[in-house]
């Protein structure tokens, strides 16, 4: 019987941020195909001695499918180790369609995305009560065009948190889109390169006006998350809207209210 292929999210870079399930699968894998240009090779150290380990950075999609199929014919557990989460800006469906057609079983183990890792590194939050409750994961058009209605200016018009992937070399386009959407020049922008990578992480804070120059000064030109959000810098604000869930005036099924709610104006 053919083995099972697991598409495992390796997380943003720190090998410790892989899920427990992902690590367990690596520890029992007979073969591992990993994205060497993106995934820290340290993540493959969890694989057992004698495991067939292959870097996919020089392979086409067809070559990857052939390698995974051949590995599944020899091993019970095969791991395709991908950066971040397999379902976000990856080739999950392109790889699995031919596997399904060949009758090879596969499954997905989710991973921590670089958006979460970037905000954690910068000690920021994606959402805040009465500021924004929406997060948009997107990118700007490069060699891969954006579908109709998904250009960055249209998405930025919502003034919510924007996590902009795969776009650091097009930072000027990000700036143009935010300006077109009405974001002020003083709007805070965060860029984190190699979020969570031990010894390699860089955090750059700036504004819409100067973020490109700040990134150039730090020589950031790849593997960086761009975040534009009305929540940035909230730790230093003089006041915040309080979360209702933990407000002493708010009752729910686990806790009674201990204070009367403040009268509305």
C-alpha cells in the first residue's frame, strides 16, 4: 500500500514554532521534501537517521510531484515541509491534485504564519476593540497578477489591519496603494524580515512617508512581512477602549458583573 503524504507547515522560521504534530510526523518520516529557499534547514533535524531528505528549491512542480509519489511508494510517512502554513501562498492544490488522481492519500498540518510571527516579534496586536476587528492577508501584483477587485488600494480603503506578503521589493507600490486609499503620510508601518529566525530577524518601524528609506538603510529586500494597521503602537497610547469580555461590568455565563456599567452619554 502507498504511504501517506503530509503537507506540514514549518512555521515562520524558528524550528521551535513547528506544531507538535508536525514535529512528530518529521520524527517518523521516511522521506522529507523541504523548501530550502524558505524553510530553515534546522527544521529537518527532527527527521530520523536514514531519512531521505531533499531540498526542493531547484525543482519544478512536476518534479516535486514525481518525487513525492515515488517516496510514498517506499515509505509509510512522507512529509512535504513548507514555510508558514501550507494553505497560504503555497502550491498545496497544485501539488495535491495529481496525488489525488493517482490515488495517493495526503493530509495537511497547519503552521504559524509569518504575519503572526511578525506581530509577535514587534509586540503588536492584529486587532483592538473599537479600532479594527478585521485582518486582511494580501500581496501586491508582481509576476502573479491580482484577481479583479483585490488590488491593494481597494483593500486598504477599509482601513483595517493589512498583512502584506511577498511584496518587500514592491514597497513603492504598497506606498502608492495606501496613499490612493487615503492613508496619511504619518500612518505607522511595520516591516519584519525573517520573523522568528534565530539571529536573523530584523524589525523596522516607520511611517508611510519613510518606510521605504528605512528598509533600504537596513538592506531589507527579501523574506519580509509588511504590516499597515491602525493598531500599531497601541501599547503607547494614553487610552484604549476596554475589552468587554473582561470588563467587570460585563456579565457572561462564567462570571457575574461586579460593577454597574457606565451610563451612556
